[in-house]
């Protein structure tokens, strides 16, 4: 594309990608409100359920994340996103046909195609569409899909669970009788196919910035070599943020269950309460982080993205710890809201930092590596660590708040220390790309 797109159109692209991200997290985080019904249907523990909600989704990255990102670096990113949305929406609906633990596990693995296609390609496209002066805000607006999608998942899921609980039986044409949690997957999965068409028909592939003819077909071995030569910066950023995301995803997945077990909320009440917290506090955190990061970078603080993330780690830790000790639902809502607010800071700018540290033609692959680690560690292990702590350290379901507190007290300081230690290496890399 040779002509420069209008400002209005570039923000329209962000909006469409936001909708795609919304459906990605709607399909992913609906599991947070179906803990009770699925555990009852399959007679499983918290730990087994956490593997369905986290590890099953993350496994797709291990096999396909980097190959798909290479397509994003070398091919048409718009088409890759469109196909990915169609596949993950179909697999979400397919979860509604699961008749056992392992069939649902397999379907959840398929849902993992969502982030594997969307994340690297969307970050790369937005970075090509926007100047550095507003990039953090653009990426943070795109990542609003995370908080909006998660919030809607809980609110919609709560309403559906409440509705189907009043029905004697649910019978679908050609399928037959199903349970309420199965119907939930059909309702949230099928509309995503419309979003796939919207991306394919209205979003244009942007011209790549900083790309040259000699690196058009950059071999994967060169990407690996580039990262290895700068491992201090990349390892510090990726592993520091990923360990922090363990606590972030743990809060997101177990938040509704926290209200159900400790304060006797119904699924509907828990869904609406936590959904509103995600949409309100989470969205505010994302937007404020993007604004702060842009201002810091604009004032000459090139590692502003990283410093904002470090600030959020410090801010979230005491609030997450408090969840293990509060005795009223009002205080729980206050501390959880502040914790979610700070947890959302990293949403847009952690990937944005990767974009600014990396040459154009390998951004998708490096972003995929970041998402691979962040999802395997953050989503794959975060919810499971909470479940294991609840099942085997405290030994009773109502200890979910204490499990969150203990894990936050251990993991957040470790994450902050790793990221802080990498600051000097990250600054060297930012200097390299600014001069390129």
C-alpha cells in the first residue's frame, strides 16, 4: 500500500482489532465462570479444571505459535488474523459438544489458535500504522479487548448460567439434549465468525516500516541468533512480565469463584460483579498506562514502557495480598478493583516494548516468542499454581483468597526484580532501533 492511510482509518483498524481481541478473550475467559458446572459434570478438582482453563489453551503455542508468527512477518497479516478468528470461534463452539474431560481439553487446545494468530500480527500491524508518539495509546486501546472481553465473558456467562439453571432441559436441533455450560460455549463462539468476515473485508494490510529487500525472507535461525545475542534484554523482559502475568491470569480466572466461595455470591452476582470490575478498573488501567508510557517516551525517557510496568507490579502486590484477609465483600471489591487496575497496565505496553526493541521483519516472530512464554507461564501455570495451593497447601475450597495472596506475595517481587535487572540491556536495544 503506497498511499498513507488517514488518521480516522488507522483508528478504525484499531477498533476492529479491538473487537477481535474482545472475542478472543470472551472465548478464553468464559471458563472463569463455569468452574462449578464443569467440575460437577466431570467430577474433577480445581487443579484439573485449571489445566482445562489454562494449560490446554497454552499448548497450541508450543506447536504453532512461531510458525504462524513467521507468516505474520513474511505474509499478509490481515488474512492470517481473519482465518485465526474463524478457527478459534469454531473451536469454542465445539467445546459445547464435549462429552468428557479429555474431549473438552482437546477443544480448548484448538481455541489457542486465537492468540497465536492475533497477537503477533495485530501488534505488528498497529506498529506499522502509528508513529511512535502515539503507539502506546493505540496498543492500549487495542488491548481494551482483553478487559472488555473478559468482563463480558463473566457478565454474559453469569446471565446464561442463571437462565439455564431455571430450565428443566435444553435441547438443540441435530444435537439433542445438552447442559447449560455447553450452551454457553455455543452462544459465545458462533458470533466470532462475523468478526472474521469484518476483518477480511474492511481492514487493509499496512505498508511495513523499516523493511528492506535484503531481509524480506529473514531465516528463522537469524531471528534466534538476534535474540540470543541480546538475551539479557529479551529474557529479562519476557520472563519478568510472564511471571507477573501468572498473578494477573490467576486473578482473572479465579476472581468470580473467589466471590462465590467466600461471600456466597450466586454465579450471576459473581459474574456481574467481577465483569464490571474488569471493564471499569481494567480498562482504566490499560488506558492510563498507555498515556503515561507515551508521555514518558515523549519526554525522552525511552524505557518509559518498562518503568510503567514496574510501577504497576509494585502497586498491585499489596492489593492482591489483601484478598486473603478481608472479611467483607465490599472491601474485597475495593482491593480487587485496585489489583485489576494495576494488573492491566502491562496489557498493551509489554508487547509494545517488544515492538520497539525489534526490527520490523522479525517483530511477529519475537512477539510470538513473548506470547508463547507469557501464555505457557502466565496462563498455563498461573491459574494452576492457585489451584494447587488451594488443593494441597490449604486443603479447602474457601482458601482461594489465601492462595491468591500467597502467590502474589512470592511471584510479584520475583517478576519485578527480573525486569528491573534487565533495564540497562533493554535501553541498549532501544537505542539500536531508534538509530536504525
